[in-house]
C-alpha cells in the first residue's frame, strides 16, 4: 500500500479535494492536512512519519514542511504540484489537474 499525504495551507479546499478523489484508489492510503495553524486538520509528526509520498500544492508549502519537520523527513518523496489557491473544494478543474498529475508520481 502506498501511503500518501496531501498538504495545503488550511486543509479546506485543495488537499481535502485530493484526499476525496484518491481515497478509494486501489493500493493507496491517503490523508490530508494543513500546514497553517488553524487548519481544519493540522499536520502532525505522525503524518510525516507515516507518509511515503507527500504532495504539497505550492513551493511555499514544501519550504514550510522541510523547515518544520527537518529531522523527520528522511525517505519521503516530496512533490510540489504547483496548484495555486484558486479553487473551491471539489472544483472540476482542480479534480482534473490532480487526476492528471498525482498518479504520474506514485510508483
């Protein structure tokens, strides 16, 4: 099973959309969280240690992740999807972007 964590700022729009569309994918276990305090689900050390793949939506998220969890990031693959905060939850365009990009990185 592939352990996949999706991150955005507040865990309200982008990362929960990704979790929703990939939660039933065979061979994948997915979670989502936010990197900002006050996020719907705030990222934990357990999330980082658990994850095999960590998808961030923006480069700023990757920097924040590496700074906050520097000692815990060892073999996780961190992938920036380059998706700006321009979409609502389950936006059709956002779903298409995620479906086109994410599977190409998981092997």
